[in-house]
């Protein structure tokens, strides 16, 4: 399979499970991922809370966990996946822990957002939500100057299992492209074409969700192939201890992706990065902003030496975050 896994690509396995690719650094024979949908026939293997809805993909009824990042739920998911196939659980020597992964040998189909958008643009008959998706993406492309080829459609539309109440999830490839599209969203809001959704403090900071002709639209960034800087095995990570620290953001170029990488300066000069594995904390602070980060302190070792980073969404702590400091 000639495919470079990127964060947010959806994977359907031979067992009917649906995973989403996590990040950009993957072993050659498998993809680091998180579980998103489970065939209803396998539901009883998982000791997790479920959303009260079902979806249909390629004739199979699917259910979805209500939470994804709780340490307890992560352990339960690992246990259930082992019962389906040991191959889904991989001890990563680079990370020093077990990870949820999808062996390439188990992949039935991959849904890549940019490819799914191309299929949607060629589709002869569109339903209401698909029409809105195409319309807003064309508007954003025209307003931002970002080519249509640097957009993708993510989420339930990508998998063709959306309903009337589904969101339009838009992927934008490239850090600079994403910032141009966010400016376009602001311009469209000023013109009254879209209405910003400001439901919580994340919306206030990120400004990436809008209402367009009655449909919720969310826009997120994906790395271009040439923006993938890390290869699996290039670094070794070792967890040290939970920490909370106040730092100043010195670099935000990679903060729009997932994992969101913030270059920082902290009281402990060895701490060079705050990295969020949780998409909710991407793009919440720009260069020069003082932030509080709570997560797992990790040691990073590479050819160029070693440093420390704080990982938010480590799978160990119940409450981990990066947030602008008050005052």
C-alpha cells in the first residue's frame, strides 16, 4: 500500500474496527492510531461507555466510545483489542510503553481526507450536507487563496456515514495554509456569511468553528508530506514524573497540528517543548504567550542530544492541559 499515514486518516480493518491515525511517526509495519468505531457485534468486549447512536459503514452497524483519552478507558481499550487480536497492541521501544496500533496487514481500506474530498467534488448527486461541505470549502479556498487540492473532508462525511445533524469537518494541509484559512473564516464572519461558534473557552482561543447555513463547520490542520519532520525511531522518550509548569511559548509553527508542539522557555531550562496529544489543546497559544502546562515530564534522546518535554494527554494523568496563564 503506497500510503504515508497522516494524523486523522481513517482506517477500516479486517475486523471491522475503525481507527484514526495518530500523529505522523509510525513503525514501518504498523500505524499508531486510536480506536473510533467498533462493530456492534464486538461491543460487549469493551468495558467503556458508549454514545447513544449508531453508524453504518460498508453494511456494518458501528458504535462509538463516549470518551477516548481517559487513562482507565485507554487501559480497557488495550485489553479488549488484545481479545480481538494481539496485533493491535504494540510495545514501542522508542516510547517505553504499549501503544494502540493497526498492523498494515490488517488494513482493509484507508480514508484520506484530501482523497475523499476529490471523490466528493466528482460526485454527480450530493445530499444536503455534502452540498454544504463543498460550498464552504470552495468559499474558503477562494477567500484564502489556498488551492482546493490543499483541503480535505474529514469525519463522518469522509466515511460516507453522516446524517442530517453531522458536522462538516474540514482538513487544511499545511501550517501556513491553515493560518490563511483561519483569516478567511474571520473575513467571512465579518461579512455575515458564517457565524462563529463560541460555546466554550477553546472556541474563544482557536476560532476554528463556525455555523454555515445551519451546519456546524470545524477546520483543523494536517501536515503536508514535506512538513513531516520526525521518523519513528528517531527519538526515544521516557516518562519521568507528572509536573505542572509555567512557560513562555517561543515557537508555535507546529502548534496547529496534532500532536501540537509548542516550543517553550521554562524555569527549568531543560524543558524545550510542551506537546499535546489531545487535539483540543492545539492552537490555544501563540508565540510570546505565557502558559501553564500540566502533564507528564518526559526525557527525549536523539542524535542531536537530549532535552525534556511536557506531554499533555500522556494516558497517565486524569487532568492534563496547556492553557494561557492568568494575569
